[in-house]
C-alpha cells in the first residue's frame, strides 16, 4: 500500500492550516493518525509512515486526528477537530469513546436482508448529525432480496433530503455510485452494525481485499463480525476511508440538537401545537398526535424519537457528572502538587 502522500491527499484543509502559528508554519510536520495500537500510533505524513509513542500529555486521540510533530519527530500537539464521532462506552463504564475524527462524509451501512432496521438507521443518523459530517445511507446486499426498492422508500421517508444508495458490495461496479463522495482530499467513515457489509464494501472501493470479510449465517441472514479495529486507508480515487468495527451497542453521547435534526419533521410539527410545552399526550390541538392519527407521522418513528431523547438526556447528565468529578480531581491534584512544592521550599 502506498504510504507517501501529499497533505492534500491526506485531507489537509484550510481549517487545520489556520491553527498553525508562524513558528509552526516553518518547522512543524503535520501527520494524520492512521491506526492505534495500545500506546503506539501509526501516522501518515508527506515523508511516509511512522510509528510513534503516545505521550501521556497528549490526551485522547483517534483515527483521523491531525498531529503536529517537531524536528525531532516528537508529538507537539493535537489539532482541533473539524468533526468527531463519539459514543458512550459500552457496558456500565461511564465514559465517552471516540470513533473517528475529521470526517467529511459518513456512510451509514445497513443490510437489506433480515438485519434491516429503521430504528438503528435513525440512531446512526443522530450520531452523524452530532459529529458534523454529511450522512449517506448505503443499503447493502440488495442481491439477496426482491423488494429492495420498497425498503429504500421506507428509509427515504425518514428524510426527503437524505442521500440513499443501494449496492451489492461484492461488485466493484455497484459501489461506483459512491464515488462522488470519494474525491481527492475527502475522508469517509463507514458506520453500521456487525455483518452489515462494511468490510466488503471497503474492499470494493479499495479495489483489493485488504479487510477480512465473512459470509452471512444461513439461519438468520446476519453477517459475522470481521473488522476489529479502525484504520485510515487510501482509496484509488484519492479519498481516505475509515472502516470501523460493527457496533452491537451504540449508546449515544450526543447533544439535543442532533436528535432534533434527525427528527426534524417531529420538531416542525411540535411548533404547530397550541401549547409550547405540549407533551403530545392529551393536550388539545396537538399537531404531533394529529399527524399520527392521520398517518402522516409513523408511530414507530415517534416512539423511537422519545426513546432517543430519554437516552440523550440520561447519558448527557451521566457524562456531565463524570466530567465534573474529573475536573474536581484535577484541581485536587494541582493543589496537592502546589502544597508539596511549598513544603519543599521551606
């Protein structure tokens, strides 16, 4: 694989250039994180590929991040992100887990077989809206069913402006419909559940089998999980692509705006209710309830909206408490170190 790129090939944009001061313009070397291995980072730069140790002071980084190296090839700092994908860590641990950074377009990959799920697509769309990237829903395995157009129409009803493409990931020519988003300097991330066909689609776009793939299980039509880590890979079209492991659990760590943008139709209807604080239950002249009764608004969609809103509020409060505790602990450490220095002076 070619590991020598221009900065433009890697996705360098004015947004990042403007973060450099005069001294850094002359001496700093921008590199982009291509992979993470415990305390080691694999980065791409104009001079090639490097393996770097992660200094404790760097903080949390992820694939797609931009770093500045000094003349000694040591990490100076992390550049501000243009976009960032994050979720609440799975399980009971209270933490935010970064998925990818500095992405222009997110391909939300969903299989058209038994794994098709509108609720899951809406969940991923909320993640993309929160990150600040453009969503494109990619419906895979269209060769396995005979009612693909019907399912596509169901997805389109989620948002009339949503870009949707159907592909057979095993045919390179089928994946060519995605090339308009894969131009030079663009970064794409593939998101979706295990077995949705992300690795197969990645291989089709790459033109070679770099990512491992697995056959679907006959008993339930679901694919086996294959990708186990994230990696930044160059496409022949000039774009960079990030394949991600399938996420069996996607707990949202997003702001309320992401939910409202994902369910803009419901938000618009709520503005038409008689009461500004309408709960859409028994209040008179409720536009949301009227839309459901007339069939304009699907009850499934409204129920999922409420579910994601509750989850967003709960997770936001939990993460806020964690950040508050971490900030307090940081202040305690600083006070302790200050007292220790004063005692040594005496």
